[in-house]
C-alpha cells in the first residue's frame, strides 16, 4: 500500500478546519489523496485551509456552519454530500475551551457543552445514515486527555470531553456492525491558538503545560494529532473500534 495516497478517491469531512488540528488534518487528508469538506464557523480561516489544499493540487470545499446547533450540522453534511456525493471519513474536531476562571458561568458552560459535545452528536446524526447507505465509513471524534481524566481542564470542558468518549463507544457499539467504525483521539496540550486561550498569565499557562507533558516537557503539534486521526481512519486500523486514543506525550501513564 502506498501510504502517501491511501485515501485516493475518498472524501473526508473535517470540522474545526479553520486552524490548528483541524487545518492540519484536512491538509494531511488532501495530501494523501482525499477530497476534503472543510467545516468551521470561522469562514475566512476555513477558506484559507481550502486555498492551501488547492495550491497543493488537492480538492476541497469550504463550508460555514455553527455546529452547536442541529441545523448547522445538517447544513454542513448536506453541502458536503451535494459536492462530493459521499463521506468516507469524518473527523468531528470543532471545539472551544471551557471556563477556567468561573466554572459555573451558565452562558459559558452551555456554549462549551453545545460545541464540544452536542456538535459532535449532531454531526454523527447525519454522518451515520450517509455512511450506512454507501456501505460504511469511519468517524474519529476529538476528545481530550480531559475526557479520560478528572484532573485536567475546566469543569465544563472536562464534562463535555468525557461525553465525547462515551458517545464514541456507544456509536461504535451500535453502528459498527453496519460498517461505521468510530473512535476518538485524546490530545494532550497541543501547540495551537486554542491552547493560548487558557485563562491566566504566561507563567500560569506554562506551569499547566509542563505538568501535562511530564515526559516530553513540550507541547505536541497539530501534525501529531493529524497522523493519529488518519491512522484511525485508515484500513490499517480496521480492527479498532470504540477506543479513546491518548496522543499526549505520555501524560496518561
């Protein structure tokens, strides 16, 4: 198998594609042969991701959508299917940071849960029937080390990511026999703009990052996560169902 073109002729659906992990994963899918539907609420960033893919000879579509709302997910999937006809690989990655300073800020908590958990749920609602109709597909959800540990992350963020891990297993169990293989990646602290949004001064953030990267002592990169996503999406991972894979520089050990 030529791993450089292992997704030739397939279509990937990537949310949160305007920056960070989503952008890098969309680019890597395209580099390895896939057509990519790039979805984000931040349209200019999403359009730039598409431009980068097209400049490299790939094919991509930019879709603006608020995935915290059911109609946003429905619109995004409808647009992707209208353009490409099928979705073989979905990466439900869009997310926001939680509230570290006031863990019970009602508006912030509702927004965090809506984007990080319900957004994944609404996307899966439309991905599963499309994949079943075409004979199968793969779904990878972005959880977090906060989804497998109660010791990291804001309360709302941690709760949402635990929900993503549970949802992933439930989807794998229910729809795996129908050809939909579902897994999750659990990133550690990754060098993205989202990491910079963690509240507190630079010294506080650096202390948090150092504690969460005890082996490497440094942040991971979006490429680290993208490679894991593509592996879980590939035929090489065909016997892997319902896992929450830590990609965290060793934090969870």
